[in-house]
C-alpha cells in the first residue's frame, strides 16, 4: 500500500471555512493564506512612506523581506513534506483561494521596492515572478473548481477570501503601472489586469451579497476575510490611480487615461461605501454578539484593507486634486498601522504560547522516558 500523507479528521475540521478560526499548530495544516502578513506589512509600509514616515516605512520593508523569505521557506518545506496535502489544499474551494496571497504579497513587496527604495529594476523581476504565479495559481484554482464534482455547498465555500482573486489580479496592475517605464507591454498588461480585476470584483461581490442577504449569517460567520470586500475594490482604485499617473506622464495615452479615471472614481466610491458597514459589523460581532477577540492569521486580511484604503485614497486625491480627501488617507494609514501592531502583538503571544506548549510536551516525554 502506498504510504501517502492523509489529513486527519482534526485537520479536516481546521480547514478555513467561513466562521471557523484557523489553527496552525503543525506544518501539515499550516495556513497557506499566511502571505496576507506580507500584504498587510507592505501596504502599511507604503502608506507610511507616502506620508513621510520614512524610518518606520523602511523598517517595515526590511521586516517584510524577512517575513516573505520565512513564509516561502515554510511553503517549500510543506510542499516537500506533504505534497498530497498541499495539492488537496490548492483545489479546496475555501482554502485554495488563499494561495493567492502569495501573488499579492509578492507584488506588494515589489511596490515597496519602487516607492521606498526607488528600485524599479529590482521590482521588474518581482513583477515577472508575481505575474507568472498569478497565471499559474489563478487558472489552476478555476480549473479545479469548475471541474470539481460534487460541487461544494455554497455557503460553506464562498467568503470574502474569494476576493483575493481580485486583489491578486489588481496587484499585478499596481506594480505593473509602477514599472511600466520599462516596456509598453507591461503598461498594456497592467491596463488589462486592471480591467479583468474590476470585472471579477463585480461578479464575486454579487455572490457575496447574495450570501449575506439571503442565507443565514450568524456573527461567528462574519470573519476578518470579509474586510477584503473593501480591500479588493480599494486596490482596484489604487491600480486605476497609478495607471492615470503613468498615462499623464506619457503623451499619446490620454485617450484611455480619462476612461480609467472615471472608473477609478466608481471603485473608490464603492470602497468608501464599505467602510462604515464593515466597522458596524465588526462592532456587532465582538461587542454585541460577544464573539471573543483572539489571534487568528486571518486578521491580517483585516489589516490589509485598512491600509489599502488609506493608500488608494492618497493616490486618488493626487490624480483628482481633491485635497480634502488627504486627511481621510492619513487617518486610515494610522488606523492600519495601529491594527498591524495589535495583530502583530497577537502573533507574538501566539508564538510564545506554542513554544511553551512544545517545551512542556518535551518535558513530559523526557519524564516518561
């Protein structure tokens, strides 16, 4: 009999279906969406840089490079040790989509290199890597879930995490717009992925609205990934703003610059609409329904949209001249930074707990021996 690694019943229960916290006690069931940490750190760093806080911005860039390398090593080790489980995760309707945090994290790290270090040459290679990962992971995910039989239960698979499809696509557009000076082909790909991401958002957000409005939605199900409802459309507005900036600096591109600017208003306005509703739902979930606040890696999916809204508002204000929006940007960059610190403290506490548990288990083992 072939000795292939199989998920235990406990591990299967730990799959990140909506409403369940993510458990990462072992390499076997390590959460593939942990690259949201890179996304969150990167966008907070960029926001701080835009507002002139260079020292914390570059410090977070250095930290983000470390996070990215560590998570990449964990991913490679997990693929080596548990290839069957990683393969199973990849086409799971709830867990598979979280692999796209690798794409978004890669491209946001590349954006940091351009905005903070002014190294568009390095970022070019990062963008190529991100684009290849985007194509491989996105088409793999769609192919498996289109052909999958039997189809999963709708409410147990769809969640805000599905909007990582949009975020990863728009991250290609954002970094592409930043390095488009290297090639007109990059500018064209950035424009196309901007449009693709916008179309995918309209489709997926319709499914999420249907889930919210017509199927039972308890407070436990309003998990942090639903903040990507706003983050996905905010990064779309950021991509549009960056494309407008690029178009205005290159004569002959005015014919599509005006078109993109109009669509950017559409996306930015919808991102703004989400903000009060998400804060109200967060308040309801934790202070009225009393769902306990405890560390979960999915909370990085809350930090990212907060920081992204601040960054996209800054760039949108710049292309339109709407200076009255700049204080809003400053506020959300600050909120994103504070939230990053809070979730980061939660991560440190969680790691300390894991170390203590492992030490206790080893001590018990030695005593028994």
